[in-house]
């Protein structure tokens, strides 16, 4: 909301920030979205000026996805916004309670990781 960004774009931006130029299929697979949903999200991100698609030089059937300058700037600002939101949200917990919550969340994450 602070940056006028749809939440569904967040994982795409973070994966592309970590490794720009992934194939559309690879990106959707990392995010665990079906191909039609990945395509729709990337269409919307392209219209918003956050990404651009380019044909792969290695395969005519493959489309690579890259952050635009605006997309990179937006993606680079997201971790700070997320930290601030987490701090605001968790403000009611003391340090010991925050640590316990974090440990519990990590335990659930490890247990549910495929």
C-alpha cells in the first residue's frame, strides 16, 4: 500500500532481484504459481512498468523476465518496508515473545517445506 504495489507482485520482484533474467516458467515454478497465473501477473507487472520480457537467445520457446529500472528500484525498497510493517505489527510483543514467535514460525516453515 505504501508504494502502490499489488501484493501478488512481491514474490516475483524478490526472485527477480535475487536473479534477474529467469525464464517465465522457472519464475512461476519458484513461486509455485500455475503458468496461467504467472503469465497474468507478469502481464500486469509489464503494464505497470516493473518488468520486461525478452526472448531467450538459447531457445525460441523461452521468454526471459527482467526487472526494469523502476522494477529494480521498487524491489530494492521492499525489504525496508516489510521490516517496518513487521516492527509495527509486532510492537505489542516484547523481545522474548518476538524471539519465541520467530522460532515457532521457523519450525513450522521447516516442517512444511517440501
